[in-house]
């Protein structure tokens, strides 16, 4: 069923306008009476088309319910900036797996080092990838790709969450299953770029209470690590 997102909704007057209306009428060629879903704040509004004009689609609400695809925890992915193609892939798959927010961070070992203005130009495309992945995977909200920030600012944000998990390739960390996730409503997942984190960065993250997790002897690529970690996290919190 086609899926659309909105930030506000009036249950007595649900409409689609602009590019969404154009997509319904011209691209999908939908007709009066056909079903579609409008998502707002994690709620699915299942509707049927009541009328279509050149610029507006009028909908009749059939039922509403909590989106089953939304996890019961908010996961923020703190991703050290990799090359652009890898970042696009990470965003797409992370959204499919249930991430709530993606925060690109610039660390010492990042090979790709865009400045703030250059990265800001890429944000619209990155958020479009997130939106398309949210539609494809049946999410109830569109996770936001945030502007790139520095390492210190990222650590300050991590400290505000209930739990933070650092994936670090050096031995000495705990198993993912040993991380205490009971009662956590917000979880940060911290992943390095192609060069990983240096020792000082890892120590700074652990110093704010983060759990250092070691995934085993095989060192994962920076685009594989977040997918693996998110899958494990969702499984451990019964969100698969």
C-alpha cells in the first residue's frame, strides 16, 4: 500500500498536496476508492481516496493504529564520516533496521573530511535517501540525518542518552549481550569510519559511561558494522 508522511494531521480532513498529490495522481495513477496510508508521529492512518483534483488528494480515514514497524527505543547512530557512497548505504540500511536519527561526526581518522558547507550541500540528498528507505520499509516516521558535528559535540550528545554503545575493534570490550539495555528508552550507537577511532577518542566515549563492545576477531568494514550492530540491538530489545 502506498505510504506518505506528514508532520501534522487533521483526522477529519486528511489531504495530500504538492508532490505527494502529484505522485498519487500522475505517477501511481490511483483512483477514487483505492487505499493508501498516511503516517504521522508513528501512527498509521489507513485511508481511501475520496476525491482527486489537479493539486489535492482528499482522503477518508478508515482506521488508525500505532505503526508496527517502529521500535520501542530511540536509536541514534553516531557515524564517523566515511566516503559518501558508504554513508548513503549506511543511511538506507540503518533506516530499514529502525534507527531514529543519524548523526555524522568528524573524527581524527576520517578519510573523507568535508567542511561544514560542503556537507550541508549533501544533506538534502541524504535525507531523501532516508525518506525513501522509510517508505520502503513501512516506517511510521522519517529518521533525520543531522548536520555533521565535531567529536566533542558528539560526545556531549551521547552523554544525554540512557545508554551508549561504542563499537571498537580493539580487544577488551564486552559482548553486546552483556550491555544492560533494560529500561533504556534512548540508545546511542557509535561507529567509526574506515580508519576507526583512535585510543583517545575511544577512552573519551567510554568516560561518559558508554559500553565498549567488541564483535569478535573479524574486523568489519565501516558500512557493515552499523548494520550488524543495529540488527543485534533490535534483536536484544525484542524489536525485530
